């Protein structure tokens, strides 16, 4: 009996230590800027596209790095600009395939790295990511001269939460949310079912709440075989989005689904953007 109690005590201590580690180090588990390498793996020039290096400054003084990829050469007049907000892993240089797809839609594209990612300064945080996205929006409006009704917000995964939060405060032409989770607590509970994840999580990223306040057409994109964010999360985000809204079901996994889906993906995005009409 004494030996059993000792084993139970040891197991309880180990479990407690695990909970403590998950609580203390969850920021490092959420923000993964070093996936794919610490530096930039390439630029749009590597896929034959002209681009501009840009520097954004947030309202709390952090300098961010980004790329502006025009739809055409100097003097061109594209109908839209897509503000892309990426996920929690890697930096903008790991989105070259996506840049190629978006460029093929005939839109300008602005991508940026969160603080602590790529060549951006600072350290990532939830409030920081929201500030970073707002800085990118302000750059397009104040320095590039786009009207809000010319900007399409496009967020993937964690970026979907950030884009949805930004959409509460601005009025874009449209909002694209790819592989969105309902909240960090919900997705953490799915993956870490063996711990009281909801009690441990220190982040919100409550996409399903933010999207209710959207004041623009919404497109939700998700795959049934997404291994990171369950398909049901995308459906729930869609249910909570106001009209007008659309749902695009694609194929493939969390990060490569857009490539595997090919024309299904690109044509779905094209239809949505074209239906936004003229500003």
C-alpha cells in the first residue's frame, strides 16, 4: 500500500510539473518564428515577382518588416489589395507559394511579419499581434493611399484571429479567414485533452467572438482533414459570421491545403474577391 501511495504521489508530482511547464512556456509553444529557419528563406524575386521592402511602425514604436508585391508594374491600377496576416509558424519568406497564388488573382499584396518574426523587431504577444496588423492596415491607408473599401483582410490560422480582431475596428472590402480556430482555449483543449487546458491558457484569440462584429463580407476556408485546426472550428466561425458570407471547403492539410487544392482554392478566392464589387 505504501508503495502504491508513493507511485501515486510521484505521478501527481509529475503531472503537476507538466501543468506548470505548459503554463509557463505556452508563449514559446504558440509563437514559432524559427520554424523553417531564423532568417529569410527567399524573396518574391525568387519566383519572378517584383516587390518592395517595407518598414511599418506600430503605435507602441515597434519596427516591422514586410513586402509589398504589386499586381503589375509601376503605374498599374489593380482593383484590390490583399493584406495577408500569416499563422504562428515561420515568416513571410515561407509564404512564396501563397504570394504566387494571390498575385495570379490580379491584386496587390502586403505581407508583414509580427514582432519577433523574420526581420521585425520585438517579441511576440497577443496584444502585439493586434497592434502589428493595425500598423499594416494604417500603412496601406495612410502611406499607400488605399481606401478601406479597396482592402481585403486575409488571415490564416492564428492570423485569422488577428484579422478578425482588426475587422472589429475597420471596414474592409472583405475578410478571408483560412483554417480559423474558434479560440486558443478551444484548440488547446482539442490537442491537450489530458490537461485542464482552459484553465491554463493565457491567450484568447477568440476568432468566433471577433467575427460577429465584422462589417464586411466574409469567406471562411477550411479542409476536413486539417490536422491542426478541426474542420468544426471553421464551421463554427462561419455560423457566427454575419451575412453576407461564404464557405469554401478545400482539400489537404493545415499548411499545404491551398497547394493541393489548386484551382479549387484560387478560383474560390477569385470569385469571392470579384463579388465584392467596385468601391
